[in-house]
DNA sequence: CACCAACGTTGGCGCGGCCAACGTTTTTAG
DNA sequence: CTAAAAACGTTGGCCGCGCCAACGTTGGTG
């Protein structure tokens, strides 16, 4: 065997997971900066946007839609309610639930936030022409969809390490 | 004017920044799970990998290469030194510095981690065929490179909101 | 010599993402 | 109808990551 200087396994540097994380870090910095101009954070926007999109709902339902934990939802609703961007009222049909409703002020604020965020997206995607932006969105969507509901629960039935394939 | 039911601005739902963040969340969960099997976290791996790649260096230098803050670097080195995966020795040529060196045990551990992580990447990218994986990596790389050094500092001279373009 | 820069270290902060537990209310089974 | 199970809101807590400010020490530069 001729031996030779075979650069043996040549480990995979710059992992895709790290790349993704770096991109997310950048995106979040830009978005946080934008939302910060309105004194809000990502959770606040997520809640307002979901309310605007799907209408009033219980905290638990909103948590399911946004991916925000029930306990964090309490605080988020508190924040927005204090600022009168959202209203929390008991559900007469089910006394366990609160119905969260976006207020007029909340709607107006959301319009402003949407503008801020649209600009933020543009800043984030600045280096990519439209075609590539679509490509990226498509790829990420497929990734996220695939791992979809596995939104948590790394325990029950998970490979975690798959040898061969 | 014929009016018509124009769905007026039709705000951009599912922001690219959010998509990216979701993907990163998924990736991090998978990676954390993998590293957790070795009782380590992402910072630990980043440090070990960088040491293996670029050789011994001061904590500050390592922090610059990995993006880990100096203060967090202290803790990370502490952790790894405790486990004898890394050695911290004073630099004789500059008594401000510590020289961090990866140990033999650290090297062996790193090999294991690399295997774990390779599998993790595969899990993460599972839904994408090889071409798409390359595409994704290319796009993310361009994004990250562009925002490159702006690795922090959202203050000094930043648009944050660009109207037109 | 005085000054400033770099270094390691300590201590702290905020956000996002989690989990466990409790009391209340509703639904479902027996 | 009643007992068990489930859903809900809430409290309190935990961890990791990403940050920043400050200090004492050491090294370079004017």
C-alpha cells in the first residue's frame, strides 16, 4: 500500500447547525433592535401578531400557536395588558380560561411593528437577491416543517445518533 | 376605479428571521442532546474544536476565534480543565496570558464529539438532499459573512431601519 | 515616567426556553 | 351520579447563551 499523505477523515468544520445558529443570532439582533425601538420584545410581537391573525383566544391556545410556554405567556400577557395593547377577560363559557383580545391601540402598534420588522428582514437578507431569499425560505421551511411538531420532547423515542445512513 | 377586493398590504407572515430562529432552535436541541451524552455543552465543544484546529492560545485569542466572551471563556476553561480535557498554564513570555492547551484526553474526547455531532448534523439536515444542503450552507454562509464582524455592537452607526430599498 | 492597552477574573443582567407544582374548573369514565 | 382525569392559569424556579462593567495585573509606548 502506497501510504501517501491521505488527509484522513478531515473532519467537518463549520457545522451547519453552527451556521444556522449564527444566522439566527444575527437575525435576532436586528429584530430585537427594531422591536426595542418600540420598547417591546419578540414574545410581545409574536403574541400581538398571532392575535391579529387568528383572533381572540385563550392563553393556552395562544401558547400553542406561538410556541410560547404557558408560564411565559402569563408574563407576556401581563406586559401587553399593562400597556393596554391587549385585554384579558374571563371566558364566560369556561371559567378556566381567559380570553385575550387585541385592543385598538394594540392593532395600531402592530402596524408600526410590522413596518419596523419588514425593514429588519430586509437588513437581515440584504446580501441575498430575491431568488436566493426565496430559496433560503424554502429550505428553512422544509427543515422546520420536517422537525415540526417535535418542537420539544427530545426524550421519548429519538435517535439522537444514527450510525450508518 | 373598480375597487375590488384587493387584499391590501397582506403583511408578510412567517418572517425569515423567525424561520431562521426556529431552524436554529431545532439544530441546537439536536446538538445539545448529542453533546449532553458526553456531559458537555456547546461552549465546551467550540473551545475544544478551536484548540484542536488552531493549537494552543491565550484565552482572549480563543475568545476572539470562537465568539465566546472573555468572562464566559474563564468558566468554560475551568470546566474543561477540571475534566482534564484542557490545560491552563501561564505564558512565560507574557505574564498576563494563560496558554490553553488541549490534552490527550481532550483530543480523544473531541473525536467522540465529532462523531456525535456529525450524526447530529445529519439528523438536522435529514429532510434535505445533498444539493439542497450545499445550497443552504452557501446561503447561510453568505448571510453570516455579510453581517460578519458586526458580531456585536448594534449601536455605533447602524441603520436598523432602512425605508426605501 | 506616565499612560494606555491588553489580559484574566469576578459579578451581574436579560432573554428565551424549559419544567414542576398547585388550586380551580371541566370533561370523561365507570 | 360520582370519581378520576384532563385542561387551564399562575407561581416560582432553573439553565444556557449572549452580553457588559469593573478591577488588579502586566506589557507596551509616548
